[in-house]
C-alpha cells in the first residue's frame, strides 16, 4: 500500500456550497436542518468529500482515480457558505497515532475556522473491501452523464482532471451509496457519517453504471438508527468501485 507524503500537496481552501440536487434530503435545506436542531442547511457530506479529493487527485492524478482508496469520517457538519480549509492532518485520526511533530502521511482534514469537521485517509492503492452479506436493495442502473463528471467543479473544486479525462468524479461512488439510502431506506432527514471507498477503474461519461447494495448492519445509536451498506459499482460491466457506507437513517431530534 502506498501513501502520499505531506510535501506532495499544498493547503487548499474553498467556500462550501450546497448543490440543488441535494435538496431532496431536508437536512440540506434551512427549514429541514432547523427542524432537526441545526442552525441552518448542512452541506452534503459527499460535497465535503469532493473538496477532500482535490488533494489526492492533484498528488496522484489518474492512478488514484483508477486504483486508489479513501476512508472518510464526518465529525461535525459543514454549513453552506463556510470557508473550508484542506490541510495535512497533524493529529492523526483522533486515536492517538499522530502528533504535530510526526504528522500522518495520507491523512487530510477539512477544517472550518480551525475546527476539524472531517478526517480522511487516502491511499494510492485502495484496500480491498470484503464482500458482506445482508438484506439486498434494488439495484440502480443508469447512463453516466456529464453531471457526474463536473460535480466537483459545480461545488467549487477546480481540479481539471475529470473534465480532461471525461470520467466520473470520485465523489460519484458515495453519492450512489447515498442514493440507496435516500430512495430505499429513509423517510425524512438523514445524515451520511462515514465511507470506506476502493477504486477499481475509471468510469467514462456515456458508460452504463450498475450499482448493487446490501444492508450489512442496522443498529441504534444516541443520534438515531444507523445503517451500514456494502455497495458494489460497475461501469459497462467492469468493476469501478466498492463502498462501505454508514448513515444515520432515522435522526432523533
């Protein structure tokens, strides 16, 4: 497994924006978020992940898109209009395995006003995710259009790689996992809390995407009922991504 060294990227900042396609989850609207106890609309986790992917995509380019991996955990909400700073994670992953003198290679945080909102660990070669059994969901199939390639650009990520290659943005894969949640598991506001993602290939605009998923686990937590999905995605019949995806599917007020 290869990890990138912190010197291979520069800090990057962006103003967080909520894209209109996420308004179908009430948590990404002012009214829905306030009803759930927040001050205003939460930016979609996959949008914040799109900002984080700027770092490995810039460092590794095509190789990360086709065979890299990520483990991302959403700790605190990012709000619409927040300035998000993407920087090296000098404190590790919160488990005591890093400090200011020995930063953890491959780890990046998304911070707002100095507060860490999201932690991610990137690898140039993705770790295989074991198949998990569970209750199957209805497969999702569609033709990949340009909206899956320019997602990051529309959200504020200026990396030109996806347009240059004509391929899906890497946030497409947790977006698909979110779609399983939204269409088949939830009724009301819900929150994406973490994903482990392994890339297996590139998906080009115009390809037929097929995604299958099982609910591998469901359990209760203080914040509400959670579900863990095992998602497998192919492009024109060839595997492109695997995702282990966790969400709070029934939020407690």
